[in-house]
């Protein structure tokens, strides 16, 4: 089997793909988890993994974590009448966490998952 130089060549750190082309794009992507009330919290990470900004395991982790939090919040408040403060707290924490991490996707100081 022949060796492919594209698979074996080290990535140039200055040529790392970028998630955002502009500040407006960064603001719009950061608002995705907030506007969707955490239902699309993992979408920016899946897009970042497809673009090659982050490794796929990070996107998978976010998808699994978002599903787990949404299932737990639904189990704590099955009627959906908002009587469970813990379910609301979980959703707020997911929104804040996803929005913060989305804003940090292009930060050069963060190297986890990149």
C-alpha cells in the first residue's frame, strides 16, 4: 500500500482552519445555542469538526452531553410546566457553556480538541 504524503505530513500550525471569517459570523454562531434555547447547542461544534477546526471527538462529546442534559431536564420536568428549578438550571448552564465554548473556537490560546 502506497504512502500518501497528505496523510503523513504534519499540519502547519499557521495553516489551521478558522471557524469564523468575520466578527459578525462569530456573533451569529455564538448566538445559536442561546436563540435555540440549547436545542442546537452542539451544532457549532459539529460544523467546526467538519471544517477541521476541532477534532471529531470534541463534537461527539458535545452532542452526547447536550442529549444527556436535555433528557435529564425532560425527566425532571416531564409535564413541561416549568415547576422544576433544577431542570431550568441545567438548560441555562448548557446554554452558557455552549455559547462560551462556541465563542472560543478560534482562540489560539485554547488547544484542547484542536
